[in-house]
C-alpha cells in the first residue's frame, strides 16, 4: 500500500516537472517523446528483472528491488532538480482521503461482490463531490469538468490504463499457463511491445505529427484496437509469433503515440492555475514490476 501510494504521487509529479520545464511548442512534444521512450525502457527492464527475480527466488523480491532504485532516483533528483518558486497552498486532505477511500471501496466491492462495500463507496464518492464543490483549493476543481478536451483526454487515459493492465495480465497468464513459459520467458516476451512503444512515441514527436494531435491520437487508438484482433481467435494451441506478438507490437505502437499526445491535450486547454491537475490524471498508468508475478 505504501509503495502504491508513493507511486501515485511520483508518476504525475515527474510529468508535471517535464511540462513545467517545456511549457509548449515542439520542444515539449519532443520531451514527451523522450519521456515515453524512457518509460517504456523502464518497463522493459522491470519486466525482465521481475521475471529473473520470480524465477530465481520469489515474486516478493520484486518489491525489495524498488528500494535501491528509489534511493538512486532520490539522490539524482537532489543533485539535478531545482525547486521553482511557488506560492504555498493548502492541500485538499479531506478530498484526497474521501476519493481514495471511495475508490478502494469500489475495488473491494468488485472483488468481493459486496453490496455493503458498494454502498459505502458510493457514499464516500458522493461526499467527495460535495466537498470539492465547496473547497477553494479542490483536489478536482469542478470547473475543469466543463472543459471537453480535459475530460476527453482523461477518459481516454482511463481506458488506456485498463488496456495496459489487461494486456499484461491476460497475456502473461496465457503464456505461462497455456504455453508453459517460465517467468523469465514471459518477461522477455513483452520486449517487442517496449520497442514499438518507443517507436510510437518517436513518431508522435515528429513535426508532421505535432501539427495534427487529434489525428495522431485517433490513429494511435485505431492501431491499438487493431492489435487486439489476433487475440479474438486465441486458444490453447495458439503460438506466440502468430497471435501474441502482433498484439503486443500494435498495442505498444498505439500506446506509445498516445502517451505523447494525451498530456499535452489535457494541459493546453486548462487554466494556468489548474494545470497541475490534468498533468496528474492524464497519464496512462502502466506496470513494470513483471506481469507474471501477478499470477504466481
């Protein structure tokens, strides 16, 4: 839980720093392309290391791996990053607690099929909405929900996050349980997806792509959707090269391009005082811990 909470803070904070350093134009798009490529590289490293650790010892070792990595990142951040001047603002603690508790309640309700948890989650999220309407520094300013690009970008980011986890989980289970892959082999099997994610992010950063972000996003989503077609006929005898590989390649290509376009689309239309919120919520989430660990 602690690592998950820290990751939820770090992911949008890193993207916020990037968008603050590159406020607009071609430089920001190129920076987002580099960010997406580095994220994909980290995901590849996590997949392979997760497979190695689970194969050599236990999937629980994956959580210990974060300690030296975070210590190294902390030292580099202290040495390289400088804090920009900013006004002190009050954090919406009540809103954060209500939103977190409500979402956790929804997860428990879906996992256990408990109507009690569902009612509690609905009550907490309703309280969150009421609090946000009255809080000067709201965690989720209601005025942002009137901006169609912000709402659309975050809706797409939510769907992409769902796609990423679905691909990681179901493909890893299929390869391990149906094809007999080891944990290390499952991690290596996802490397083509990493390569195409890097390629997609680079394509989205070209001058031609920067000129038409909506067309790039539509094309990226179409390519990702096309990637799921090979899985529609999957069975116990389906091979990696004919079924899984095309899916990973096309989904990675589409997601890589979307990673670049979505943050910019969400931030560009938001007022300057509210731009931290779209930065935090428009980033599709992914996992780099090694998907096979989930099914051990």
